[in-house]
């Protein structure tokens, strides 16, 4: 989302939020009530995850993140599953570092990631 904001504006976004980007867009969305809607609907989805957390805390052998949904049968090979889990963990960590870098560049320069590169 941070990169797309510099390249493309979806129809109606400028009408609703103006030219706000990154953290400014968040503040505008909070004032308009959009973020509260996200909080309610995403909170509703978290209810399903709560059941899994309770099961895990009661001593079941369930692993974090395992919701029993495996349509591609990735867990058939334990070595391949361990590798995929490690790759996913590293990908998530790299994404967090990248997001932090883009936010700090925005705080310092006031420009988005593509604007920073292109000048």
C-alpha cells in the first residue's frame, strides 16, 4: 500500500481523503470513521482465532498459526513444512523492517518510497 500510493490513485480516494498519504492518510481515515469500521470487522474475524488460542493454552498439541487448513497438503513432508515455516517467518521479519524503513523516510523527508527514489 505504501508504494502504490505514490504510483496510482484509486477512483474516489482523492474525493474522500484528498492528497493524504502514509501517516497523514491514517489520521484522515480516523477522523472520517473509516478506521473504526476496520477495527470492528477485523476484530470480528479475530474471534475465530481466539478459539484456537484457547485450545493451545489448554494443552493441546496445536501449534501457533495451525488452523487445520491445508488444501495443498503441504504438511505431508515435515522437512518441507519446516522450511516453508522458516521462509514465512523470515519474510514477515523482512516486511516489518521494510515498512519501518519506508515510514522513517516519510517522517524525515515527507516523501513516499517512490517519490524518494525518483526525486
